[in-house]
C-alpha cells in the first residue's frame, strides 16, 4: 500500500484498508512494527502509547509491578471506532496503555481478547477493575467518569445523546456497509452498493444541515458526539471517492476545525506510529468475514 492522499483534507482514499483512510490533512504514516495480540498477551511489551502518558506502560497482559503505571488500557486498531476513543483519551489528557489488535490478521478472535470483548471487536478498554467495549459505550463511560465533554443540563444532554446515537445507529453502520460492498464484497452487487452509499449520503446531508445551524452537533459545546462524527467522517473518501466531503461544506468546516485540535493531532500521531496489515488476502477475508467461509464451503 502506498501513501494515502486526501482531497480537501477529507477526500479520496487510495487504500483498500479503511483504517488507513483515517487521517487529517496530508499523508498517513506507518513506521512502528506491532507485535501480535497473542504475543502481547502472553509476554506483554510495554511502550508509550500516548503523549500524555508518562513513564513505562503496560501491555494488555500486564507488566511487572514497577512498569504498571496506568489503569487504562485501550485495545486498538486504526479504525473509525477506535480513533474516536483515542481522541477522547487525548482530550482528557489521561495516561493510557495501548494494545494493538491487528484485525486483518484475526487477532480479534484470540481467546485472550475475547475475554475482554466477547464480540471480538475493537475498541475495548480496561480501566482498573472495569472492562468495557463498544466505542460509544466507552465514550459515555469516560465522559461520565471525568465529567467532561458531556453537557451538564439535561436538555442539552438530550441533544447531544440524539446526535451521538445518530452516528451510532445511522452514519456508522451505513458507512461500514457501504465500505464493505464497495471494497470487500466478493461479488459486485449494484443494489447493495447503491443502497448503502445513498444512505450514507442521506446521513451526511442531515449532518450538514445541522452543522449549518450550530458550530458542533450539540450546539456551541464540543462533546463526545463530535468525536464520534469525526471518527467516521475522517474516512468519508473511502465511501465517496475523489469528491470526499465536497458535497457537505458544513461538515467540511467542522472537520477542518476539529482536526486542528491538539488532542486530535495526538490521536493521529498514535495511529501513525502503528503498522497494521493492509493486504486483503485470504487470511484477511477469513479473519474479517468468517461467516463467508461457511457459505463458501
């Protein structure tokens, strides 16, 4: 895979791996090798995952007593959903450990990871004696725990929750299915591609209208709903191709502003430091879509 170019900041993505389309302006960078999740869980490697973290960090299986500095451990692949959580952790300036999970290699199916998330999906997080999975569950948990990026007034909180769930139940699954049928499906199914791309377009139109009325989804206050939107909108070029978000100027304005935030840049730096498998080969298809193996058989 070559570098990924973006048009107008959030435009076309040349990669077949959607995780590589998650970046702000310019090119995505991959420099650091990643040990498998099995190796990490068996013999943990401690490395600094966050610019806000100090000292030595623990791997997912835990390190020596002297190395266990942070209660938070994020299980991560550079997907839209994982990046939402990385942004919030950086916004909160929390020290955390990061355990890469290479979903193209099938590491999400390892028994050790399934003990953290029985659904075998990233992100997942361990916070001391708390284990939590699903990106929006993690966003809500962290925002509630730390009392930040969540409106205090019930009326404003209702607005924020509405848009947070709009991303969770609408933009996210329709974008994901559009990506699947555009780039991963073994058959070219015109109906499926049209349905999911059109639904993604419809959701972005709703978002564009909202952001024409307000600076952020919940109004004037930057919240976890905005982080959730950023996670998926940063990969819009993988759905819409060369035009990217060009049809949605208010979403573009929003994305330009949010991407410039120092915490978002730090989250992008975390992504850039980790190399994940990019080839869409038999191993990847088996790992990502195991249900299709039964159909093929």
